[in-house]
């Protein structure tokens, strides 16, 4: 009986170390002290994760400019989407009522769940990064196992976590 209890106590830490929850790492600045952020333009190329983050931000009261609209705003003044991080693009976006630009880069797994993401929110009035964060999905055991499915966040959960972290920085 003692050996069984000892074996269980020895096995549990290995089991727990085989699982990890989703993590967010943020830049050191605690809060943003600049002009209020009411409208965020999304940079092209963010994919499904950026779209989901946009929906979450919209649901929390932020005006969202989708990537196609962002491209159109820049196109009207002759700036390509590749130059989105330039003073000229910031000026064009600011003139269109945008307060900040959000760049989302995500890696999706074959089953459609997000693996990781990096997100950068930049003020168009100051040209400075307001918030930067990385997000890493959780995992547990073998891919597709019950433990793994329990630990991994789906697209909706991931976008909710990321948008909440962004909102904490700008409010």
C-alpha cells in the first residue's frame, strides 16, 4: 500500500509537467497614457485570428477597421499595405479617424486551433507601440488526446484572451 501511494506521488508531478496552459507575455509598460483609443485599424495579413480578435474588440466597444478598409484608406493616398508602419500611413489613417494600428501574426495548427500569436498595437498619432504581446496555446500530452483537447484553446477563447490583454493596456 505504501509503495502504491509513493508511486502515485512520484507519478503526479510528471503528469502535471506534461501539460501547460495558454500563456500571454506582455511588454513591460503597464498602461497607455496617450490619447484615447476608440478606433483600431487591422493590418492586412492577420488571417482568421485577427478577424476573431477584431470581433472581440468590437464587442467590447472598440471601432474596428478591417484589413480591406485599411488597404483602401492607404490606397487612396498611394501607400501600399507593405508600408503600413510608416509616418505617411499613420498620417493617412489618422486623417481617416483611426487611433491605432493592430498587427497580428498567428500560427494555426492543421485542425484550425491557434498555436501561437504575436500582436502589436501602435498609436498613429505618436508612432509608438502601445502594446505588444505574444500568446502561446496550451498543450497536454499527445496531440489529439483528451488531455490535449482539454488544455488547448480554440480560436474564440484565444482571441478573447488576446483582446482582453489589449484592452487592459489601453483603458
